[in-house]
């Protein structure tokens, strides 16, 4: 599909009420047309079966949906991991919001087949001064690296992510809470000794308390571990 055809399709699928709703959820991002994610996923799967390389090399970046579509195509495209990671490298600077960030990370399931290679690719972004580059690391590790082999390394990386932005903090908090549900012993030890800022730490605790995957007994212990913040 050409950019013109994609643009026409997006306009035809746009819903004004959904556009308004989405704009409220994702303030300050690229212009939002109002196309639902399942529809974008369906189009991304279609493009991934065709000339996805040509699409990614010439894709427009004028709207939230166009950028989201690129991230989804990357997740569905079939190719060698080294080639795909080069396209990911070109895509990451286009991420301007949590929604594109998180949908891309969740869809990039090929990472589970090439964990060490993807890990090495991600680590330079852990030192980035860009908020969403650090969030990519936080969420990608949560989505694809919560395994017995990687859990200690994942917690260590989350501990080092230090961008002061809200979305980096919430990405790490989400990750730590998810890790606790799967590896409570390792994550509890991490909570006792870490370098997380207070906001990230307390948000992680809150997410654990709200999780249906964590026992009532553990939640009671976690309540007592919240940091008291100075007013």
C-alpha cells in the first residue's frame, strides 16, 4: 500500500468520538485521527505479509496512527533479527507517547527467540537521555525478559534507568510490579535494596497492591514497605 492509500484508509476508519477519547488519554503526542488499535493491527498484519520493507522505508510520520502502524508492522514482520533490529533502531526515535511505545514492545515477540541479541541491542538505550528510549528498555524487558535466566539482570537495569520523566518512571514501576507477580522472592529482595526514586518505588508498590496476581498476605507486607515522603 502507498502512503496515499494508507492515509485514505485511516481517514475512512477514523471515529471522531474515539479521536476525542484517545486525545484525552495521550496528551501532547502526534496528531490523532481516531482509528482503533485492532483495526491498525489488522492493517499492520496485511502490510507485514507484503512489502513491509518498502513500507517502513517510506512510511509517513504525520500522525499518531501512522507511527503506531510502523511499530505494529515491525512486530509482525518476518525477517532476520539483525535486519529487524536495524529497522527498530530507525523507529525508536519516532516514539513520542506511552501508547506507541507499549504496543510496539508487546508486539515485538521475536525478542523471545533472540533474547541475548535483543538485550545487547537495548542496553545502549538504557543510558539514553531520552525518556521514551528508556521506557522502551523498561517495557521491552517486562514483556520479553521476565525469565529465570534474566530476572536478576532485568531488575538491575530497571534500577539504573534514571530519566526524570513521568513515563520512564511509570514504565519501571509497571515492570517491577509485574516481576513481583512472577518472581516474588527475587523482586522482594530488590525492593529492600535499590536505587529507585521514591515516586517510582511507591508507584510499583501501589501496582502490586492492586494486582490480582499477588496474595493478600504479600499485599499486607507491601503496604508496610511504602516510603514516607516529606511534604
